[in-house]
């Protein structure tokens, strides 16, 4: 700044050096514009990474955990034990699966064995390649700070740590959000059918936030992701990379279910009509678990009322019913089920009978424990000129949005922060452009699940009915 004020002009190298230093000091955040969907601006982002972000030697040691849960550090040095993070899985039509690695410490050569500390399995490096866009250059070793791709790793997924088996460490754990939007896809021809299954399997292996499943009732293939754009890119990649033509259904919101109350309930499955029958009998206490804790199963049976060999079957029956829902067929979240009593028959009891009894008890109990439907809420930020602020806020309110605040944005613009149900955000980009003459923009990301209003829940149940 002093030089600019004194001399009035800075060279490109001086500007870049100043920006880099301010970035490293966390004083500014550099932004570049572009679209991954249209491959616009991607090169500028990569250039900015090289020019402005810290090199491995400028980064503090990364912290991880050893096999006992103790905190350990790995410095960016070839002398330290080997550690690397698998940050991306990609499919190459010629070599198969490529595992992209960021090496934090140490050295590894092609042919070396390493340890996957997340999966607790050994892996052997086959070939190691350095990637240049879609071209590969084979190399013999990778060192601290390198980014490369390994060919031939069998059980590695995104977020796994590879390390020296004598110095085990788990580096930063990656947590992937649950998908919030779902669409049905179907191949346009018989020839596309098999190719689509292969393509979706490979794309799901690359992207942990993308899921593929088959609806048991309709037989439809359902794909789930983090938003409309996410799934648009998946469908586009199927066409470009795998030559699969498919028809796409209307987006569906990934609703969930849970309970707000507690109850004690009996589940009894008996089929006794001569010969070997079926007998399973359980008593469960059903209640909410802690938020984001998922399914918690507690065994409090005393005196052998339910034999130990059948307790796992009860838990499995409950989980299967949770996956099928109790109100509208959506998976149930955050429930604690305590098995505290029951009975059995010396001859007729078996795992299947107790599994069915557990499922029956859970469904009956969940319906008594104030069940609710949950919808994904999105964190939405709209940047708009002040002239259209009222229109934007009014539109968000009509979409059942909750306005959380308004801030000053750049160049006199206003930033509106809100939480809006995902179901109300379909087509929002077009509506926002129309309402503001193309002057406003927005960003959106998943925030949390929340109860839907009763009238909306009734409509969802009726539609799924």
C-alpha cells in the first residue's frame, strides 16, 4: 500500500505477492467466479490455488489420532512416517479406479504396502500416476506435499487415511451430509439399462453424498443428492462419460420421520397350528434419542425372558421397520428402543419370530409416541439491490421461510439470510430472476431437519397413502 501511494503503480508480481501474503495471514478471502457445470472459470481457480494458497511447507503440522485415540502430529517432511488422505475417487475408462491422495508426510513407492487405518485393512500400491487434466504420467514415488493418484487400491473410499503400518494414524475425518433431494431415473432403451447401472455405481463410488437405490414397490431407480444442480451434473455426466440416455422424473424431497413422545409397547408374533410354529414376544420402551444420535438399542432384559441369541434379531427387526417408516414410508431418525421384557417358547421360538415381533412392537409404539414428519431446511442467502428487498422478503415468507437477518453486502447490496424448506425452493432461481430483473442472486446449503406443519404432513401422508 505504501509503495502504491508513493509511486502510483504496482507490477503484477507485486500485486500477487501482496494478495498472497494477506491470504496467508487470513486477512482477506479471495473469490473467483465460474461454473463447474459449464466448465467456466475452473482454470482460474486452479491458477489461484497455485499462486495464492500456502504450499505444504508453509502449513502447520496436521493433527490426527493414533489407534488408541491419542492426538498425534504429522509434519510435512519426508523423514516422518508415511501418511496420506484419500480425498477423491475417480473412474478412468482405461485403468479403472483412481484414488487421489494428498501426502502429508513420508515417502511411498509403487509396490509398497500401506495400512488403511479407517478400514483397518492393508493395501498395496500398484501404479502411481501424476495427473495432468485427463492425462497421466507414471511416477515411482510420492513424497510429503505431493498430490497424486494410485491405481489398484481395492477398499479405499473418500476420506480414508493411508499410513505406515508401524505408525498408525487417522487424519482428518470427512463427514458427508445426508442427501436432501431425490429423483427417479429410467433408461431410454434396453441398451442403456445395463450401462446406467454401471455408471451410477461408479458415480456413487466417487461421491459419498450421492446415493443410488431401487424402490422395492415400483422398481424405479432413485438417485439422491444435495440439490437440483448436484443431480443435474450427475445426469449430465452419465450422458457425457458413459453414453447413457435417461429420462428424469420430478424432484422429490427426502423427508424423514421421528417421534416426540415415549411409550411402552408389546409386540407378539405367534403362528402355532401343529408342527413347528413361530413364537416371538417382546416388550419395548420407545423414546426419542439425542439429536443426530440415530438409532440406539438398549438390552435391559433380566432373567432370560428373551434369550441372548434372539436379542440381535429384535434390534434388526426394529431397524428394518425404521427404514420403512410408520407414517408415510420415510426413514425414522433418532429413536431409542429399550428391550426390557418378553417371553419365548422352547420349540417354536427362532430369530425370525423375534425379528417380526420387534418390528411389530416398534411400529405400534412409534404410532403412539407422537410421530412427526421432518423436512430438510435450507440455509438461504439472497443478495439483492435494496429496491427489491421487500419483494424478496415477501416471496421467502410465502415459501414458509424464516428470516434470520439482513446484512450490508458489497456495492450497496443487501444480504438476506433465511431458512426455507427445500420443498419450497424448486424453481427459485427462475422466480428470483423474474422478480428482480436478474439483479439478485442466491446461495443455498442444507441446514437441518425440522417438523413440517400439520397441514403439510397430512398432505404428504395422503399423497403417499
